[in-house]
């Protein structure tokens, strides 16, 4: 999507994305790129925020868990959404103890406080998309489901992106109780679900309308991501497999997709742009300690084919 093609749509304000997970964020959405799943459970793409002139960005509600800067969720959602030109509205659903390799402990946020956070944003901002990550437990998932139903009464076409994180890349638990039970209520409400291949196998039949199954956990020279709609394969994307492992790649992809949808892109356009953006973020990843690398989420186009990372300072 070009900036000119969306100029009138973005004239008044940016898109906001509300996110719920271990540290949540919402996003306003101008234009980003695509995302792919490299050699781990990651995806990538390049994005341009050029041409965003509105006074308000489109807002995206994300629900990640609150985490240290080395961790995914909020630390991934906020910059990934901003990179697309949208504005993140985070809602914390769980607190984690983690580094760039492991999740050592998870503590769900009290359900009443999750609702309080979300309602304050809903009452104030026009939510253009929702990104859901780790709910923390079933009680929080049920509360989030109730919020989604209320939002859909206002906007029946509100995009909801669900990243069904069942465990960390190392296999660490990310919710109290059965993680499948925690996300079950949300699957049917999601516009699109983004499991990796192990998560898709664990969930089983695709209850939602649309799924993007990422192939980063596989082997081979390329990573293949598959988009399903109503049980039918719609599109495959193939990306060069990147070496190494990355922290927060799935969060990055889901957040970028929510932002692109908040900007008004079609699902096909948004999927391509989010994957491309995620792939480039992984290709430019940096190390903060031994082990998994951190995707570089702030990118800037330098030409038709080139993407340059913005300074980190």
C-alpha cells in the first residue's frame, strides 16, 4: 500500500492497535512492509512510515505481557507497530521474569486490572485493530473475549490478530494452567490466528476464519508460511531461512500485521507487508547477550530494494 493510496484514509488520525498479552501495546498504522518466518519461529519484512501526516495515528490495542526490555510482547509490539506508522495501546495481561533466552516465571495480572486498563483506552480512543498475545490464564482470556464482543458491537469488522503463544521458544510455560484452555475462547473471535507449526499441531482443527501458519521451526533452505481462509489454502510465502535464533519474532510479526490491518490494508496486502518487515527485522537482528538475537524493529527504506536500520541512539 502506497502512502498516496491511503492519504485520504489517514488524513485525520493514525490507526490505533490495542494489544493484550505479557505487556500490551496498541498501534496506529501507516505503511509497513511484509513479514516472513526465517530459520526459527520468526518472520520478517521492511516497512516505511513515510507519508504519515495525520494529527492522530491509527490506534492498535495489543495485549502482551509486561516484560524486561530483552523480552518479547510489549517490547516487541510497541516498536513493531510504530514502525508501520500506527500507535500501540498496550494492556498488560501477565508479568514475566525472562532474559533473551528463557522465561523463568509468569504471573498473570489480576483480571479486574486487565479490564480496567483496557476500558480506559476503549473509552478514550478509537480502536482500529486488536493484537492478542499471552492472556496469562483462562480468566483473563474470558475477560478479553468479553471486551472483543463489546468492541465488535461498535465495529463488526474490527480486526483481531491472535498470536497463540503456548510456550516460549525454549519450551517454557507462558500461562498458569493449560495454555490451550487459556486461548480456546479467543480462537473463534480472532480475525486471523498466527501459530507456528508446533502450535498449529497442538491446537488441531482451524476453528477461526483465517490462519497464517509459520514455518520457522522446520528445516531446509527456505521457510514457508501458509495462509488459510475458511479451511482452504489461499497463499504460500517462501523466505530465505536466516541463521540463528531470535527472541520475539512471533510477537513482531503479529504486531506488524495488526498495525497494517489498522491502516486499512486488505488481509493479503497486510500479510505480505508484515512478513517482509519481520524478515528484515530478523536479518538485521543484534545481540544483547549470548543466545537468541533481538530483531531490529525500527527500519527505514533507503530505496526500492534497500532497507537501512535507524540508529539505536
